[in-house]
């Protein structure tokens, strides 16, 4: 089979007071708060962590699929792939 790779970029952004308020609000999940702020990496990371612990949770699967199909995220073909858990990225100089 062909090697699998990912190519992309990340931009560091400052937190807004609105994001801080949403993250402090226990009624809003972190993935939703980050998605509302269009901070996609953290939104995907937050829900991936939840799915790693609760892979059969139908609500999490629906939120995962909705996030990957959100405007600004180009991963809408990913929901059909098996969920493998989280990946830790290390910065290289």
C-alpha cells in the first residue's frame, strides 16, 4: 500500500475573552468552544480525545462528523476512515 502522509500548517492565535468564557462554561464542550472560535486543531484534538475514550458514543460520532464537515475544515471524507485515536505532534526546528 502507499505511504500515508499529512501536509498542512498551523497558525498560533491569541485566545479571546469569548473563548475563555466558553471554555470556563461547563455546559459547552471544549471542542464546540474551539470550533466556535474557528480554532480547528484544538477543536479536532479535543473531540478526538473524547472519542478515544468513548468510541461508541453516538453523540460524539455525530459531533465528530459535523466538525469535519464544517466550513473551513476540509476533512469531510475522513469520517469513513477507522478511528485510531490521538497522535502527538512534536515541533521540529
